[in-house]
C-alpha cells in the first residue's frame, strides 16, 4: 500500500505542475454503492450513498489518466439478529480511454487499481479490518458544457477479493483547466 500511496503523491505533483496544461480536470461525484458478500453463515447485501473526488489528465482526445479518493459510504445489513456495517474507502488510479461524440458528449472506459481499507462493524463494535489492492473498472458518459465544465454519469466495479460484488453508480461534475 505504501508504493500505491507514493505513486498517488507522484501523480499529485504531476497534476500540480501541469495545472496550466490543456487536459487537466478536477471533479466530484455522488452515487449509489452496492456491497454483497455471502459466506457460510454470513450473508451481507446492502447499499448506501458514496462519493468520489478525482483529478484527471487527458494526453489526447482519446487517452488519459485519472486518480482519486472514493468513499463507499457505510452500507448496513441485518443478519443473525445483529446489524452489520462496512465502512470502506480507497484511492484509485485508472488509465482512461475516451471516445468523443457529437454535441459535446464523450464516452469513456477506464481500468486500473483501487487501494482500499475497510472496517467491519457489528452492533457498533469493530470486529475486523482489511485492506488490499484490487482491480477497478468503469465506464460512463460526459456532457461537456462549454470549455471548462462538464457533467458525467458513470459506473465503477471493484474486484475486491473479500467481497462477492462491489459497484458504484454515480453522477457528478468536472472542472477543466
């Protein structure tokens, strides 16, 4: 995880030094998070509201990178007479492919890694912590409103070994510099 943090800090320096270069954007999204995990004697399926903060840099109309922070919310489910909650967040880094369409609309797909930390809480008591680095995939559409502002809708899927399924559907905005 330390290597991933160092890489993200390096990207932050890159973004800062490229702040006046064409293709830099900063943004935020709010969305619906779904977490599912079932093991013998344990069945967890819950949703919550999560958010993302991100920075991206497009090298051309078709290729770019994106890095950011994601908060998966605190999905909660009841099982065996107790309330279970997952409190998870992470940092991600993606390679992004863009497909510009007419009317200021772009489609994009992204693939990368998420470095996450999660706490498992039962009836308000911390029972387990876990972390890892896993595959992250996403796709979406962006509507460019002028040169400096865009709206986006996207879906992200995270292949986290400790869960059966984790995904997020979100809408947000981005500011381009």
